[in-house]
């Protein structure tokens, strides 16, 4: 977790390259719409040793998670606003502020190294004195500045307005507070007899939450395929299907394979379809490790046609992924309002295509990890699927997470809906949406 990195002063001084990479990553996300993982694959980042890469990632994640508040704090801390196009200076100030206020980094190291980077770069060297003054003021007045910005929403304006319209002020505030917390890792067991890490506890809705920061590959039961990583929110979709033993199931947009493994472990005969060869390779690895079986198809859903119809078609469609902001705060800054309408159009086409693969009397599940109604309830309300009948979920279908079944009868998980109730352990889960249709049997 990013806030847990606490380098000594000497170690921090060796982190100049890591901080340069963190600044570049934030710029790639905010200016050019890349995701953080893509930015961390660039040459400068790949040249770092493991510890420095972890530090760079931690600084970038912390900056993106708290960026709305950081921008407000910076506006209080400078006497004059820097030029609008002084991007590298601004991102150096943002990452420096993140280290001072939200990470266990010595203040002097955070200030000195940030200023050193500003001084070294040709386009920003003339602002070194300005950067020094701003960051030293933030370090000196941090308690006052934090108090002035307490309770600020982490969402950019366009997203905050949409979420307020969709769910109201109270849910908006609760989501905002939850998204500021770095999430723990959830796992799903292959069977009730599977061995799982002792550093975990059971969750409502099944599954376990890890209480260790150790690499998952090093934990008990991972190498032998006893479990896999899957957030509890997405895992509820398969749980809502009930008994799937022997059912022919198409898992569309399946990679990296969490729901594929759930379906296979429940006894379904699974066809996993995805158009990304690299993501499918991860799915293959997961299936091999767990010893579970599925037929894998690498095809575009809009072009592929199955040989036979299915009992169940599950479409976890491409979406804004705004439900995963706890784990991927870069989504706050690399997603724009216009993207949502484009995604909704793609989702509608995929729904019409995949729903046609269901046998009469069979089920079609549309799901995604967005918290926006434009990709969920509102989209479903406008669908025209003449052979399909909406079949609502009921609260009794989801014991332990009953609040996630909304008035529409859809599964609507919001990040604050899971309350663990254990001291010092994190609440929360991803945002997720799912709705169920049944294909009518025509006489």
C-alpha cells in the first residue's frame, strides 16, 4: 500500500529517479489519458530497480487518489498561479505535495528532491525558487491546509455531478470517503475444502479478504491453485446464478478469468470469450494454476458466432471501470464525460449481440464494473430486446449484501455497501452492476 513506504533520509535521497518517473506517470495519465500500468511500462520506469519502481508507483497512486484535494491545497499555497502550460512544474508540485501530506516520506526529502527535479529540467529550471517556496509553505502549514480541505470530494467535477444525480449527496459522500482508502485484496476459493491464507478473514457474500501486504504468489494455497484474486463485488454475479452445475455458459469479455473460474468451479461447462490475446494468456495461466477447465475463444464478440446456443450468457461488458477507482485512481483523471456515451453505445451493441446466443428459457446477464447509471440502470431501461423479459433479483438472493439489490431488481454494489465491522480492517468493495433477463419460450 502506498502510504506504508517509509524510506529513511538516505534512501529518499537515492529516490530521485523514482520521483522523476512518478511525475512522468501522473503527466501521462492526466494529459494523455493513459492508465498508470501503461505509464509504468515506459523505458524510464522499466530502468528502475524493484524498490524504486514500487516507490514511483506509490507516489503516482497517492497523487492521483488525492489529486482533487492536492490541487485545492496548491491554490492556497502559491501567491501567483504558474503558467497554464507549465505541466512538468505542476506535476512536480502535485507529487511533492502528495509525499508531504499523504505519505510517510521525510518532509525535507520530499521538498528537496522535488525542487531538484524542477531545477534539472530545461523547461522548469526558472521555477525552482517558486517550487521551493510553495512546497516549504505546504510542509510548514500542512495541518492548516489539511483542515481547510477536509471532506473534499475526490471526484472531478463532471463525475461528481453525475454521481450526485444518480445516487444523491449522501451516497456520493460515502463513496468519496471509501475511494480515498486503499483497498485490501479479496480472494475466492476453488471449493469449500480449499486451503487459504491464514492472514485473511471471511466476507459477507463468500470469499476472503487478505490482511497481509505480502505478494499473493507467496501465500498459502496460491501456487497449488486453491484460490484466485477477485473482488467480492464482481464475485456476486455468479453467486446470483444459483445452481449452474452442467449448464452451458458463455462468459463474454472473460479475461483475466475470475468469473470463468467461478463458473467452472461451480460445475458449469464454460466457453470463455475475449478479444485480447494478452489478457487471454492470463486467463489460461489462471486456469492452468487452478486446474479448472474452460473452452477459450479469442474473438471480437461483434463478429463471432457460436456453434450452438447457451443456457446462460454472461456479458461483463467493457465500461468506464469507475467502480474500481479504489484500486485504480488513475480512472478519475484519464476518463472524460464524452467517454461514457461512447461506451454506452458499445455496450448496447454487445448486449444485442450476446443476448441472441441464449436458448429459449435461458438466462442473459449484463454486468459491468461502472458506478454510473448511464452504463447500468438507464441503459437497461432503454434496451429493446423483444424476446427477453427482465427477471429481477431479490434481496433474499444475496444474503449478507441485501442492500445491493435495488428497486429495479438489479444488483447495484456501491463501494461503501460492504461494512466489514472489524477494527483496523478495511471496509468497502468495488462498484458493480448486473441485471438478469430470461429469453421467452415462444409457442
